[in-house]
């Protein structure tokens, strides 16, 4: 595990974008693993700036989102399908036909999640997976107690995750209770992983993920098992590292 500590959140976005950019330049058809939430926004901004300047072309790359809410319509502005379209596909000039998000409206959830993992495998696996981390240590929406071997599946969101994500909804009661998420096993299959975290609110989760014991109580600690994981964090998020 490589840990890169930088002065500011903007530095985190730029340096993580450098990693993703180098993967896409080496392999224009790269498969990107796409996180949502606030943490990766500076990455997407930095990549979009490079695309606009003609320095980077992501049009041949494909993408698989990490997760999706269950129980809100696709058109809802906070569905992850809408967020990925708005914050990633459009600004980066990706081909919408090459970017998938788990289908939170599927009637047969088991079949839909198994098919999602199969589609990732058929694409040759994720070349670089972008991750944030929850204050409770979750990656994707693999909440504490998730199995390290888990595959894409339905999960119940932890109360603290619903509270954290209430900022995206008009009413906290509107935050969905369930989601589909790539499993920890699915995430560990990515060829390369880059996790970003900014701010003091993530410091305990980063310390547990990076230095704590491997534990299902901190799903981010699963990344200690990955051969090529890079953690890019600002000084505030690094504050509890020894
Ligand atoms: C998002 C995701 C989550 C977030 C995490 C942190 O696709 O899977 O693991 O990365 O909840 O969220 P932010 O970045 O909003 O603090």
C-alpha cells in the first residue's frame, strides 16, 4: 500500500487524477471504476480540465460505478446514474454507452448484481478503481461487517451513512435505506486502486484502514490485501496515522 500525503484537498484531486490519466494514456480503452460522493469530485474536475485542454482523451475508456441507491427513480438528481452522467460522463467526454451503474430498480436484484460482476469480468476487469471512504470505514457501500469476499449485492445503508448523505436530499427521510454495491471481493479484483480522502472527519477511518488490523469492522482495511493500492490523502485526513 502506497500512502501519499499532500497539503490540500486540491492536491489530492490533482495527484489522483495524474494516476488515472497515466492509466488512460497507456491504455485508451481502460476500464475505470467510478466512485460518487464528494471525495472524487476534485479528481473529476482535474480530469475534465485536461480533457478540455486536449491533453487527455477518455472517449474510448469504459466505466463501472461502484454503487447505486435502491428505491429512487433513475431520473432523481441524486441517483448515482444521474450523478455519474452529470459529474463524470459529460465533463470527461466519456461514451455514455460504455459506462454502467448497478440497476437499483431491477426486479431480480440477485440476477442484476451477478450480471454486473460478470460484465466487469467480461470487460477484462477494472484497470483503476477510484474510491472514497466513509467515516465508518466503508468503501463502496460495504458497511462494517461486510465480508472481504463479498461480490456486488444489495446492502442496507448504516444509519451514519444515511445521515452523512442526507446533505444531498431535501429531507433526511428521503435518503434511501438500501443500495447495490460492488463487494469488497469485487473491488479487490481491480488491477489498481486509488482511494482519496480529505478532512479531519476521515482521519480515524484512514488510520483504521491503513494501520489497523484487517477487520470486517473497517471494510477499508481490505485494501491492505491489494497488491497495487494507493491512498492519496490530505494532511487533515492523515492526522491519526502514527
Ligand atoms: C460512493 C461510495 C462511498 C463514498 C463514501 C464517502 O460511490 O461508494 O463509499 O466514497 O461514502 O463519501 P464522501 O466522499 O461523500 O465523503
